[in-house]
């Protein structure tokens, strides 16, 4: 799954996740600043193991990339300070979030970034965490962010960050890839046995169920708009009707695009203009 998230990423399609926390500094007993957040994160890096992982490519792509643990983290790069136009509101914050989400993560470094957004109204700050989905899923990313932000909670085991990361040699990477391939090959018979057992159970339950017109047959998905069953190919894009204003059930007009069924060219997009 992690490898799929790495391979499916393109320059226009990123597979990182964003977590946003709006902080009310008035509730904190002290001066909540970027330096305070930076020092807190530095002292807790040993508790946040995924933030110290780094991708390592296997020579000649003989295996999926692997994680190198306990790597050095350059907080001057991973922590960013952003000043929003004061007094910043939801619109300004959304623009910052959109900019953060639009840039990919650097795979030569640990796959995460934190943005400390200042300038919000009512003495608030925003902390935007960007992490690659292969590094941590949505729940894990939220838990990491909560552990960093627990300034007044239970006592943390804070200490200086120590790194034991040493770049592996080519021979070490190839040996690690070979061991993993051997383990997967040894587990293959068990996987085949489990798959065949599951297929037998599926066929048995299908026979016990019998034929039901409301249920799909085994291994045959019902025709829906998602699998393109029953659609006719669209005609030339030049054949378009003039857009007409449309109303939603409550009577409001809008500028958004909607989808309608065109009897001449299958499914097509229609522009809904304000009248």
C-alpha cells in the first residue's frame, strides 16, 4: 500500500495529507511563539519516530524503497513560518492551506513539513502539518500533531535528539532487498492456500444463497455509473448546446458546473450561469 502511494504520485497529483490546528494563544499561560513550538518539537523528536524516517531507493529498483530510521532532521527546512495578512480570517487561511497543499514533498528528506501561520485575528495561530500518506495515514498524522501540541498536558520525556542514522551501502541495500524477497517467496504458498480457501467459501455461499434478481452474481459487479456499463461514447466535443440557466430545488441560481444526461452524446458537463 505504501509503495502504491509512492508510485501513484505525479507532479500534479500529490499523495500527502494535511492536518490543520487553529490555536488560541490567549488560553496558553505564557507567550506562544514560533520559537517555543520549534524548541518543543526539537525536544520531542525522539517520541515522533515517523518524523525521522527517510526514503532510500534500492539500486536498480530491485525492490520498493525502504525507510531509513533515526535520521537527522533539519528543522530549518521542515518548519516554515508564514505571515498572513492581518487580521487573518478563514479566507486568508484557506489561501495559505491551498498553497501548502499545491507543492510536493522532497523525497530526499523526511516526508513531512510543518507551517506555523501567524497573523490571524483574536490572537490565534494556525499549525499546518503536511505528511506523505506513505509515512502516516490521516489518523496517525493527527496523533503526531496532537503529541507535538500537548504543551500543558502530561509530562513528556523530553531530551535532546540523537541520531544513529548511517547511510547504508549498496551491498547492504541489496542484501536487505534479497531477504525481503525471500520472505515473500516463502509466504507465497500460504497466500495461495488462503486465497483458494476463500474462493471455495465464496462459491459455497453463492450456492446456498441461490439466484436472487436483486443481488449480483459472483465476481460480476452490477451495472452502475461507476463502471461505465451501458454508456454510449461521447460525440465530438464541438457538438454542445447553448447553456441554459438552471435552478436548484430551493430556487437559488449558481455558477458551478453540473452534470446532465445529453440524449445525443451520453454524459456531458453543462455550465450553469447566473441569470
